[in-house]
C-alpha cells in the first residue's frame, strides 16, 4: 500500500545525506559536495513527480498518447545549469578563503577570526 | 572519507548515475544536461579547486551525534509529510491536471515544435528561462570578480619549452584529443540546432562546447588556449548571449505584442515561433558556453599564478 | 537476426560482468585496470552491434556506428591516461616476488 511512495523516501534519504555532510563536516569543499547532493535530490524529486505510468518522453510522435509531464523537466533542466554556475561561485569563494586564511576548515577560520579581534 | 579527491570522483559517478535515473523517468533532456554537467564540468571544477585548497580534510573535532540527531528528526518529519503525496507514476496526481495537458495537446498547433520541453522552455516560459540565463551570467561575473588575477604574460620561449615538455608527456592524449575536439564541437552544434526535434538545446550545447574548449586548454596548456580564444572575447560573448535573448523580447514588445512573444517575428506565427526559439536558444548557448569557459579559465589562471609565485619564492 | 542480436547482447553483458568481477578480485591497481580496460572495449562493441541488429535500418545504425567509433577511440585513451597518471604518482605494481618489489622500489626512488 505504502510502497507507491518509495520515490519520495529515496529523495528524503539523499537529501538527508547531503544535509548531514553540510552540517557535520568542517571542510568547505566537502560542504559544497554535500550541497550538490542535496540539490540532486531535489532534481530527482521533481522528475519523479513528472513521471506518468506508461508514459514516454515528452517529444511528440505519431501513435503515442501518454506523455510524462514536461513542465518539471523544463524547471530542472535550467536548474542544473544554474546549479553548476552557483557551485562554481562557491568554489571560487573557497579558493579565496584558502588564500586569505590559509585553510578551508571551518574551525581554523573561526579561530583566526577570533584572534584578530 | 578524508581524501577529497576520492570524494569528488565519487560525486562525479553519482552525477552520472542520477543521469541514468532521469532517463528511466522519461526526462531525456534533463538526463542529457545532468550527464554533461554533473559528471563532466562540475567534477572538473571541483578538481581544479582542490589543487588550490589542498587535498585532505582535517579530522573534525566536534561530535557528529548532534548533527545525526538533527538529520534523523528532519528526515522522519519529511517522510511523515510524504504520506499524503500522490503515488509514484499515478496519472491522477494534481501536478498532471493543471497546465501540462495544455502543453501536451496544444503546443504542436501553437508553437509547432515536436519537443515539448523545448517549446515550454523557450516559448511558454521564456521569461523564466531569461531569468535563469541572467543568473548564470551573474555567477560567471561573480567568479570573474573573485578570481581574476593580473595576468603576467609569459615569454613565448617559455611557453614553447613548456609545450615541448608537455608534448612528450601526453603525446597520445594530445593526438587523440586533436582528433576528437572537432567532433565534440560539431556535436555541440548538432545538439544546439536539433533541440527542436530531439533532446537538446542551448543549455546542453553550451556545456558541451565549453567542455571541448576546456579539454583543449587542459592538454595544450592555458597559455596556448588563451592565444586561441582571447578571454575578453569570451566575456564579450557571454554578454552578447544575454543581449540577444533580451533583444528578441524587446523586438516583440516594440511590435505591439507581449515580451518574448515570437509570433510577430514573421508573417506566419508558427514560423515566427521557430525563429524566436532558434534565436533565444542561440543566446542561451552563447552565454552558457562562455560562462563555463570563463569560470574554468579563471580557476586555472589563478592556479598557474599561485604556482609561479611559489616557484619565484623558492628560487 | 533477432537471435544473433540477443546472442551479441548477452556476450557483451557477460564481458561487462567479468570486467566488474575483475575489479573486485584483482590485487592491485594495474591488474584491475587491465581487467576493465580490455573487456570494456569489446563489450561495448558487442552491445552496440547487437543493438544495431535490433533495428537494422535507418538513422539509428548510423548513430550507433558513430558511438562505436568514439568509444573505440576514447576508452583505450582513457585507460592510457589512468595508467600514466598512476605511474606519474609512483604507484608500483604489486609483484609476486618480494625481492623484485624491493628492487623496483629502490630503482625508482
């Protein structure tokens, strides 16, 4: 009965894996990897909602009645490319932090900040 | 795992796997994008980033138990929330009742493009896509602002000697890449202009095009690549892409229609739609390709500068 | 036609699986890579030819031919790049004989 919801559970598990990496690790690069896993879980959530049983890819062709919903595909298509652009921005920030503080570990950065005050 | 290199490689594999999830859930366009972005460009950018930030993670001192508790509580709340959601694959789900039937049934008469994803992306929701393109452009500018360093042009002799040492080391890779890069560029153009009829479009084509240029830059050295493709030229192209997109919208505005309503571009509304989609996909392709190349060039240029500095210090 | 295509697909999948077993079973990096690099090229060729026989006319065959050509170029190159990167980082193959192992290490500091 409840097994029809398994796609959401996969999404929730992936999302929590990403969330755990973000809050439990101090390394900024690892946090960015965690964020991108979180992001992908949201993509999978949208795409799995768009799937229709017995449907096919939304490219019109003769003799096909049932298509999957094209709207989430559009949203996620653009979101992926925007995601990589913002990830690159995050990586750039991490590189600058490394240059300024000599470390990308959260704890070291906070220690240096406290020393400066 | 403390080795960030392994972490990044695994995340690349995860990107490829999620692309195959998307294929099995009928989202071919999305899978295409995820395969080129998630498994290709993002892995590459992270690798370049860790060459500058160090490869290992320090062992963390705080206890992970609190984080684990937060994660478990949030996760179980979310799972409780899914109990009311429609079942996977059910055609009666609310998401399929609202606008999707119109896109599926009427887009052929209204836009005349077989790939519904392209017609929604570039025509029905073109304003949304315009916003996304601007976000990508802004992110590119952000990376440029953060990482662009004063480039010291190195001597030609130095570049040649560098090339010679690279040449012996990566002979096979270079020859194969030289054969493949034209085909990659050709494939990018095919994806760009075939987006109306099959999976593809400006976003994917831009990423593939950028991948070809990045491959060239990796194998033949940054300086050679900079001589082929000037950085200010790419920056210009990123801006041209956004401008092209916006000006198509303004033209339809000036002709008395809504912003980004392409029916006015030609006497026949369907032909106008085709022309409009072609133009804005071109704009998207320009912007995405050049922003990706800008991001990579800035990361790599920063890295070269750092290495030069270290060499000078050690001398 | 159909039987031969199914046969080719089965051989291809068998080769893929044997490559996967090779990754798990072989002791060190070079032998593992050898297991995959060798089987994979033939396996993809088999699977693609099998798919061509499934749908023998039209554009599909041409596209599959292009994919086949590309994989034939790319997969050996990728294996080469991997192996040379490993050599570059001074990763030595595990040798049977302990003394040989020492010799190789001392000759390549």
